[in-house]
C-alpha cells in the first residue's frame, strides 16, 4: 500500500455559472472535472469536482 501524501495547499474556485471554473481546472491539470452525463448535456458542472495536481518551483526563477 502506497503512502498518501497530503497537499501543501488547496486551491478552490468559486464563481457564477459559466465563468470558466471547470476550464481553469482543466488548464491547470489536464483533467476535465465535468464527468456526469447531465453536466455534459447542460454544459455546466453540477456535482463537486476536484483533482490533485503537482505544483513545482521553477529553478530558473531563483525560488
């Protein structure tokens, strides 16, 4: 069994319908969180969606 690594931060999105929250998550992670047929049919996320992504420091930025 692999050890679960807890995230250092949680980034949340909140906003009105059709303002690009799902698209932002897709751009950051490559995963489309609108997965259910009703969401796809209505073109809006109905159920809570989340994804785990890795965030890394850029060595060229001096951080």
